């Protein structure tokens, strides 16, 4: 369901903001630093995780405010809310229809995916960023994925701490932690494999368009017989100070299909096009499989595209049937966009156009 009403209180640059966008394209324009990305970040917090910036919760509260913040949204007759209290700025609170709940429960109501300028280096930096991107793709198809990821990470942190602090750690406690890692690791890997296979099939079916076609694969350590391998590698992991085996070492491998070369070797423009191809194909996959369109957040997406590619992108985005939030410095960048909710952002204020 699209966000029909978004309310921000003491969030980033906004003391108080309410906007009621339409269900299709939502365009936010304004000069650099006006607060456009802050609005996208607020929407990204309506899904599990730390949002599109990955920032600490305490950094999201308005600097001149009382401490704490609130982000609330209406999706039809469903009310979602998240934020912090001034007394506990690092503790995230989540409510659905006014009832307190865990953040991972948000994935049952909303599927959100984003592209930001910081992600332009996704293919040439470490595997961690690509893994987070893959898990965001996976979450839209498997809402329980966030819960499995959180429980796997918690068990792994506890195991690492036990191995690092105790020369003779409790073997039974290690067995229990490793069994938990294996259980949730199996679920993580199965969901990722399904997502990558389905998305790869969707990409292969795509016709040639204005953006480079991507091919994808999942590589890295898997969850096969993980509890046994963890038990056998305790001494090695203790020496390394981290767990060296498991699905937390997986990587998403992306190839420029037309040139048959790794995405890391493609030009900056081609890498941007590959990311767009992935996101758009994934949006179609989610709509086809779940019947629930994605909410896409695209920060400065049109800035480096020529007019023909911009027009093709806007038409493609409109055809996804989902709500798409886009930012840009100039309204003219979106002249070729079809019907949209258009807003001008300036100095902590948002006005409709």
C-alpha cells in the first residue's frame, strides 16, 4: 500500500511536517541541503533496518529539538509509527495501529527499496554493501528475512564474544549458539537463493531497453552443515576475532550482460544503469509474486541521465504501479514525468506545486 499521509516531528531538519502524496510518482525538488533526502530517509524508516543512510537513531533527531523524533504514516486504514524518546535516544520504538511491536513487523505491511548517490560505488567496494542490498531485495519477497538475519547476527555476536573473552568457553553454550546460527543461517540462505534465482530469471526475460542489462549470481560461504563447521573452527575464529564461515560472508555478483564483464569494471554510468535495471526488475518481480507494489526511494536519480533516458525511466517507474519517491535539484529534470505529486522543498518547509 502507498503512503497516503506522512508526518514528521522533530526529524532531521523538520520540526513538524505533514504531506499527503498520491499513490504514484512523488517528486521532491529543491537546492542541495534543502532537506529532500531527509524525507526519503523518513519513509525508509517505515521498514525494518536503519534506513537509507544507516545512521544512528540519535543523529536523526532535530538538532534544535527536545530530543527524540517521530515518523508516522497512514497506509489506507493502517497507521505505522516509529521514533525515539528524548530519554532513550538510541532505542527505536515502533507502533502499528497504536500497538507497540518489533521493528521487523513493519515488513508485513510495507516493502521499501532505495537507491542513493552513495550506492553508486556498490560494485567496487566491499561485499558488505552488496549483501545489505541483496537482503533488502530479499525482504520484499520474504518478510521473515529480517527476523532471521537479526537472530543469526545476535547468535554470532554472542559466539564471538564468548570465544574472545573466555579461554575455556562453555562448550554446551557454544553448541547452542552455533545451532541457532545454523537454523537461521539456513533460512537466510534459502531466501537469498530464491530471490536471486527469481530475479535472474526476470532479468533474462527483459527486452533491450535504455539501461544496461544485468546478470546476477550468489557467491560466498553457505550454510551447509554450518553447526559442524563452526564447532571445528572455534580455535581459528577465536584467533581471528570473528566468525570466518557462514552466510554472513555471501556476496551478490553482478555482471554487465551486454559486455560480459563484471559490474566493477563497467563505467560509472553503466554501473548506475545496472543498478536501475536491478531495481526495476525487482519491482516487477515483487508485484508479480506478491501483488503488492514496492515503494521505491530514488535520491537524485535523474541528475546524470540524458533526456531520453530520463523519459524512459519515468515511464518505466510509472508502469510499476507502486509509489515512487524521487528527488532532484531542478523541477525541469522531471518535465517528462507523467502525472505526479510534486513538492518544492526549502529550508525545512515543503510546499505543493
